[in-house]
C-alpha cells in the first residue's frame, strides 16, 4: 500500500475541492499463468487525482502498470483493491447497469487505432454505437457522427467507409470521435500516438489539445514518450513496477526530478541543441526491471538505483512531499534536492 500526503497543485493547475477523478490505493493483481506460479501485482496501491479540464500524464517503462491503471478507471478491468471515485462518487463496485449512465462521462482512446475499431462496421456505426447504447435514435446518432467527423478533421462524406480504408492517423481520429460521441468529461488516452509516425503524432496531439480547449475535457494521458508528455500535460505521475514514485507539476518534475528513476528517464530524452546533448549527463540504469511476480523487498527500484543504501533494501519509501512549500511528491529515501 502506498500512502500519500494530499496536496494542492501550485500555479499550473487549478484544483477544486472535489476532483473530477480520485484514485485511492488502487491495486490490480493477476493470477499466475501456471497453477503454482506467483500472482502478478500489476498495480500496487497507487493514489492520484485529476481535476476538471486538467491533463495528468502517466509515464513509465513498458509493463509498469500504466495501461492496467487506465482500464481500471473506466472499469474495463475490476480492481483487486482500492477505489475509483468520479465527481465525488465511488464507482469502484457499481454494477454494469449502474455504470451505464456514467459511461457518457468516462471514455477511452486506445493505443492501436486499427485494432480498436471493428473492421466489419462502417465509421458511421462505430461512432454511433455509444449514442444508441445510451438511448439515441439511429437518425440522431448518425447526425452526431457526421458532426464528430468534421470536428476531428475527417471528411464527413467518408462516414460510410470501413476502417481499413483510412490511414493510421485517420483511424485514430475515428477512435477519438467515438470517444467524444457521448460528450464525456474525462478521456483516458492510452498511448494514443505511440503507434503513429512522428509527423502524424504531432497532428493528433494538436487535435487533442484543441478538443480539450473547445470541449473542456480532462485527460489521463498514458505514454512512455516524455517529449509528448511534456507538451500536453499539466502534471506528471511517474510509475515504476506498479507504484507511483514521483508526481507533480510538469515544470518542476522536468526541471528538477527528485526520484532517481525520473532522472534516468529524463536523461534519455533527446535535446534539440546538439551541444547540450553532448554535454549533459546520461544516466544508464543497471539491468532490467524486476518481474512484478517477484518484486524485490523494500524499494522496488533499489536493484537498479545508483543511490541505494541498506534502508532501501528493507523498507519501502512512502510517497510524500518532496520539499516544504512544494506540492510535488516523491517515494524515495534519498530524493534529489529541489
């Protein structure tokens, strides 16, 4: 279990007394693949909040639990423990019938645009389905689908085409249009640009930023590309082996990372200035991330951490305020000075 000291974000983010999304001690444990193999704790007691209109970036290496977290929030996966609250209401254990009206407000954009779209359905049907599930007529849903095609930058006359007739970037626009059909307030974007070419990534990021401004959306933006996260997010949460090790306002996390893992991730982000790129310190982590089926004791990062000491091997650090007067939190016995 990760214990968090609640703090209000400074300057960059305006938080209300009731956040739009609140996650507390969220845990997901999968059974082992074999009969006697150890269970896998993919997400290990994480806490965070997302305010209305805010973008929180969730970053980390592959397999750290980012996508599992996103799927639990929209209830595509049932959490093993912990809670998910939306707009002050605990939705963790709602039945599918009780969740149905909330599906309007909570939507998801998936990583692979083509695999997330039904190849046997037209774009009109793909975008209309969420509305018809919520009770709209076929005519009303189609009219809304045409409007959404135009909103995301697609040609409305192409609405009766099939997904394979569109490029990857266009298919992701269809996925975004589908997520917007019910006018949600929170969108979980799971690696929404990682499967696209770099030039197309920029177009999709621009689109998501515009939609946020026009529609007042909040995003949980899951990614491993820290350059993209720096551009689109207000705050950043860094995950390692199922736990959040640092969370705070983007400018502070990028300018002065407090956790050794965050420092290592940021040191691998290319700099536009060649001279600065050659001069800076590049941090190379030892080995590979441990298996979540057999995490190390104490701080799970200690086998790869250059600052590890005896306490790190025996006692898991709590997520706490990094320094007085700062909202950023870090889970490290020896955090970097701000």
